[in-house]
C-alpha cells in the first residue's frame, strides 16, 4: 500500500552524468574530495567506510579524501549554509525524505544509473526518491523498515509465550496482561509508543487507507489528514499511545530503545537496528541480549502494519569540481560488496537481489518482508518544509493534550497546504 503517489515525472532511467568526463587515468587526478556521511556509518559500519576509502585511495592516489561525519539534527542546516556560501561537500548523504528538496533546487548533479551495481533491482521506493524528470540525482545507499522490538522474557512472564502476537487483537490482549503484571511500576510501558512519533502514526493512517497528502488533477498537492480514513488511523494511534505508553507522551522516538534497555518497556516500534542499541555495551544492557527479539508489527486490519520505507541516498553536489572521483566513491560505497557488508550487519541493502536472503533470516525477516508494501512521504516540492516545521508531530502532540482530532487534522492540512507546493 502506498501512502502517497510520487511525482508523475519520476520514471527511472539512466541519464547523462558529469562523471562521464572522468580522466582516462585516475592516478593522474589531484585535489580533494569531501564526503559528508551521517554518523550512523561511524557507529555501525566503520570497517566498510575504511575499506572503501582504501579502495578509493588505491585508484586515486593523488586525490585527498576528506571524510566528515554529520548528525541528523543539524545536517540540513549545515548543508544549506554550505551550498549558499560555496563550501558544500562533493558527496553528501541525504535521508530519503530530504532528496527532493535538493533535486528541485538544482543542488545535485545527475548520475548515470547504469554504472552502479544492482541498479536494475534497486528497491523501487528508494530509487524513486532519487529520480526526477527521467534523470537520477542520487544513489540509494540503504533501506530501513520499522518492526516490533520486544523483550521476549517480559512477554513470556505475562502470557506464557516468547512469541510476538501476529494479530493486533492478540497483541492488545498480551499488552493488557503485561500491564497487569507490572501495575506496581507506573513507569513501565507494555508498548512504548512516543506521542510525536509521526512515522508510526502515519503507518496507522496507511493501514486504514488514508494518506498525508495527495496530488490532484489541477497539478497541486493538498493535505489529506482530515479525510475520514486518515482521522481513523490517527485516532487509533493516539488511543494506543494513551493506553500503553507510561512515559512522557511529548517525548519523541529518538532514543526509544533506552526505555527498554533501562527496564521500562516490554516492546516498541522501531528500526531493526534499534534492537542492537538495547543490548549494546554503554548505550544499553548486554544482559538483555538473549531476550530482545524483532517481529512483524501487526496492524488493525488483520495485516502487518505498513512501514515507512526509510533509508539514505548518496549524491554528488552540482558545483563539485571533482565529479568523476566523487561519483566513483559513491559507486564503490554502494557496490555489491559494500551492500553485502551492510546486509551482513542486518542493514537492509539498496537492492532486491541482496535483500531477498534477509527475508528468511530471523533477525531481519520482519524488516525485509515489510519493504515491498512500505509507504513513503509525498514526493512534493515543499515536503522538506513540512517536515522542518514539524507539522505532523505538533499535530499529534496537540491531540494528546486534548485538541479534537477533527480540528487538529483540519489545522494540519491547512499548514501543509501553505508549504507543500513550494520548493523548500
């Protein structure tokens, strides 16, 4: 089920690219290639980064590679400033909801799809975030899908089973039993579901057949959160938050794994890699290693809860003076070998060829099988501004503070309509 249709111009094909001007002899290339990677790579796959950098150095011995790690909280602001003052990196990692903003602003250089490994089997929803007007403007890096992450011991103690329920009715029954067993602990959440967690809320919207916004026959996007199906999904999400989250309802999902690591949650809905955070030394509790498991999150319609297709893309900035080596670095970093290194760490690769084996691996099956039916945010010119203004999280927080769903969604649609059709 798709939550919102993409731009009509988003067909996929190869396109002329600046890297076609590559020097005949890479060993004769000089200068510096600056790469901005998100700190997820530094924390979770530094070995892959090092191998690719070594490969790049061997091919381009005269080129200095400058790698800068960025954090999600302030990357966009830094990038906007760097683009404005002419100090932008040659390669930048973009969250897949960020790409269209930079495509439409002319900040990215087109690349040739046919020169990248597995491009014929890239995950479609991920590739669509890089495609506009028959050109490819970035390269899918990895995908993300949300799953149920749970403490199997907590479930067994309350229900007699270590298995996560497959239907929502069964899940609610289990959560009620867990709640009853832990009623003396007012900080314990059977399901830790943060109130402003809009990715989760919109998954319930998708489950009911609703959407964030739609592209109409007049050629404009308009918010659709006030539509009956969307309201139904939002109402369902809010009911779950109010009943099962015993923490601060205004706290976002950024560090939700901490609640489980500290013994305050039996389950939460998150990215598959967050399970590792629960048990990691330093950030979590290694003693929970055997108890923490992942499973498919059941939705309210008897089917799995539709997941947001998250992930990252890699792009060359349009004004880069190092188009050829910069594009080559991306080519190396998204090669079959590199994507397999991610898959071996239970990160969803950018293509179906290497994703398919993960559908049968216990630690990745739930996320890998969720990808084909995943939803994505509207591929609209102003979507970046909608996210930046936190319209949906603020709407959810307002509802949890008592604002009627009908009025809150109407106000959110009005705010979305002001931004979504204007390049951000």
